[in-house]
C-alpha cells in the first residue's frame, strides 16, 4: 500500500437538501458494491473526491431531520481552498447527490399504492445517489461488466491501489480516484496485468476520449437525452445497459428504464411478481409493467423497491438474493 497523503486543512459548510430528505437512505446505498473511496456509519459518510485536479476528503454529517434537513459538510485538503473553489465543489455535490430533488409529487401519487406505498412511508425522503463524475462512473460500469460482484470489487481495488491516491483525514484512510491523464499514460498491458481482462481496452479507450476532450460531462448536462445517449454510445465498450444507468444516475432522467440486465430481470421478477428468479418474467413484460404503473417516475419507483430489499439484506440473510449476488 502506498503512503497516504495527509489532509490537515479542514473547512466546514452547511447544506440544506430539499425536504423531505432521509439522510442515511440517500447517502448510503447497500446495493452499491464495497469501494475503497468511502465509508459509512449511521448519520455519517466519508467520501473522497477529486475536483479541479485537487484530491479532497469529504465528511457528511446529518444534523437535521427528514422534514427539516441540514447536512454538515467538512472538506479536507492539503492546502487552503479559496471561496470560489469551495462554492464550485459544493454546487457540484448538490448536483451529484441530487439534494434538491423534489419528492412531493412522487410521494403524493404513490403513497397509497399497495406495493410502493408502504416502502415510500418506510423510506420517506430517500433520494437517488451518485457520487461520481461521468468518467468515474464509466470506469465503474466497465469494471462491473460480465463479472461477479466479488470480481468487480477486486478489480476496482487493484485500480485504486495502482492509480488512485491514498488520502488520510479525520482518522480514515481512503483512496481517491485518478485523473484520466494518469491512465492515459499507462499501457493496455499494464492494465491487463492487474487481471482486469478485456476491460483494459475499454478503460484505455474511454479514458482517451476524456483526455482528448471528445466528451465533456458538463456540456452534456445541458444537452437533450437523445444527444447524451448518442455521445455515450459512441464510447468504446459502453452499451445500452451502462447508458441507461448513466442517463438516470448522472443526468437525472427519472423515467429512464428501457433496458433490464439478466441479473436485474431475476430480481425484479421476484420483487414485483413473486416469480422464481430461475424462471423470470420476460423483460418486455417487466418494462410494460413499470411504464404502466409508475410512468415518469418508474426509475425512482424501482429504486425505492430495490433499495428496500438491499437494506433488508444488510441486516438479514436473504437466500435467493445471495445466490444472485455472489459477493
């Protein structure tokens, strides 16, 4: 393990997400595979972030309630950060973490739904979460391709240890993502030596697109969904499944659900139709069901049901799910 960089300068600000806001259900997603760039305990999340080429250590602390949310954000760095930098990073966090998402209409529309209503009441104020830049999200998506969760965890750890930056702050040691230029300088063989297989080529090609500025996340945010989709599909090794996740998580299209992977198909079949995962409901039937029942909120609705399942798994063993996860 490389020696950590110590972040000793701490600056504190406050964030006020739009109510209702469930801190823990938003800030921690038990379905996300374990990653060395973050840590969570009730009411607190530690997360690293690289912003404008500066490695940062973040700490989110819940200081409010669901109906009166208040988040204390501590930002650790090596050097003093100017006010413009702090403003820009907090604006980015508000966007990525979806803190200003208004759940009012969603809750009103589905709170009496026989299946979704009890879950909304249980997790009222839960919002989707994406902590990554578009580039970082794409790297994770590539690592997840055609691999068990355990394999994905091992590949991501190898990438962090070789190309990330180990940060030490607030008594934690966590890895921070690398700038695209770091991977651009290594060979495909270097990546393959980390036992990530064919994904090495995809990582190199996607990285190159960012280094050569063939794709720009911040410009894409202001483009139409169709333009975003076209730009993403043009990237080497990125297919419709990854694009669907990105359109929803990174670009906040809450009705983006047009592709279901075989793994999700099995879980959705059990969750929504109580169907044996080994004999899943057809993808077409699932998509039609989500569209008819939840309309423009179908991604958010599925998110609530999905997260409820993985919160249950956090505290109890669910045999049929364990067979599918294989962590």
